[in-house]
C-alpha cells in the first residue's frame, strides 16, 4: 500500500508541520508516476475536505485522539467511502494493522461501525455524534466549530445557515484581464465577459490551470474585489498606494484603472511567495508603476510623498480561503485573531497621516468576522473625526456576487 504510505506522509507534513497542501504534495514528485500522484492528491484532498467528520468518526469508533492513527483512518475512510481506488476489505485490513502499531485493537463490532460510517457520513454523524455545541454541524460541513459559533453569535440564523452552506461549495470563478497584455482570443473562449475587464470563467476545471492565467494575461479575482475597485474615485495625476498582505488580484484592476495617468505603488511583504507574478509584471515596464517589498510596519517608511488614495488589504482571518483550501480552517490558529485585529487597527492609524486632505483610504479584508470589518471601521471613524464614510459593503458567498469580502472607503475631509 505504497500509495497509502505516501498519502500518510503528505498529510503528516500538513497536520504536524503546518505545511500548505500544495507544498506538502511536492514530497511525492519524482518518486511516483503521474497517475499515482493523482490518486495521492485525491485521497489527501478528500481527507482534508472531510477532516472534522473523520476526526469525529475515528473518536467514536476507535477512540482515536492522536494525529498519526487519525491520518491512517482517514485515508482508508476516503478510499472506502468515496473513490474506491483500492479494495475495501484489503484497505480495512491495512488500517487494522496500522492501528495495532498504536495499541488500538479493532473488533468485529468496530469494523461494522466503520463500514456503516463509510456508507453515509451525514446519517452516521447525526446518529452518533451528539453534542450541545456545534460539533455535529462542524463534522458535516468541515468548518471548524469555533467559526460556526462565531457566525451564529455575530449574525442571526437566517444569515448564518446560508453562509455555512455556501462555504462548503466552490465559488464561481472570475478573472480580470490585464489590459497591458494581449490575450489570445481563442483562449478567451473559456470566458464570458461580465463587464469592463471582468470575465466569468466557464470551464469546470480550475481557473489556475487556464493558459491565459499561466501567461499572466488573466488573474483570478473575486467579483467583490472587482466591485471595490469600481467604487474607488476617478483620479488623475495623483499618488496611489496599494498594500496587500495576501495575494490579491484587486491590484490588477487598480493597474487597469489608474495607469498611466497616475503614479501607482504596489507594496507587499510577500513578493518572494509568487516571484513569477512580479517578474512578469516588472518585465512589462508599465509607466508610473513602482513595486516595493515592504511589510506592514515599514510601509510608510518606504513612501516619501503623501498619497491621494491608499488601498490597504492587510493580513486578516481570510475566511474566504475556507472555500478554496480545505486545510486552512484546520491549521488556522484562532488564538492569533486578537493580534491580527490589533495590527490592522495600528496600521490604519499610521496610514492616515500620509494622506493628503481630500484623499481616500480604502480598507478591505476577505472575511465575515465583524471585529475585522464593521467594528474595525466604526472604531476608526470614532477615532478620526476628520474622515467621512463614502462606501461600505460586506459581500457574502451566498449572495449574487458569490464573494466573501468587506471593504470600506473613507475620505479625509480636513
């Protein structure tokens, strides 16, 4: 069962060493055939997309608490319940032998319960995982129970349930076209133009595999990111700064909107994480575009002139990733949230001194945590009486735009 062992090693890297899925999967490159790597990717992906169900089932049936036996149980569960790449009986025998290494003995009753759980996850969980908190819903939806609790606490049930349901589905795929690059018209057959330079991707495959995306002619974007840029003011001969902590395609829409008639500075601390992107943009030698490497703390030190518009997209809880990266909710440390929110507030307070009177500040985060959205902006406006709110929108993934995003645009009046 070399495929199972390879899957185990990938998942151990994710769960124990906190490696992102795509990075952890690289350990099998060059060691396995292409079709084997595909099976490994599918099994590990299924494990991560059913992590909380697997954790609940493993605990109920085998009393498993530790990570390694949990991984073996989950790999076999993913095979027997979904893909059936390998014989179910042989897979169960493999699991029993592995659990024995951790002093976990499996009797016939447990075997039958495991088979029952593989036939219908939802029914088994509803019948066997009883709790007063959100554990059952977490196991069914694969959303951490603390995030579910946050949703119900911050929003009413009529909003929380649709948001939870939408978080377990992949979002619609949109892309923004970089107008400075000529796109192959044949390649655009996979896209429907929505408006301006925004396109909806119509293929069922991942947009990141699309040829135009690989060529840096099109950039995956949320509809709400694009809408944010639409609401930004029309400017000429102005200084514009965009800082983004996580990879965000809004800056491509900013390039299309503001260059070359304004001076645009893109700043991020994460250039090294996606060098191909910046290498190709730099090669375009776009007029009036400057790209700098800067973290949040040093951002203002790198800017010599006052700005007419600052677009600040900081590190956040980024719950949008729950729909795209199944390991994100598993690995996210909610104990860091207070520190993240404090850093956002600190940088917002720093940026205001480097805005011209009449200038604008746009704050954006891909999350629904109101402490980072509505509450953060209320605190800012309460502190800075010389700013007025121009626009504030929270987008939810269950709505028409199919986006999880918040942005606020404020103006410095004096």
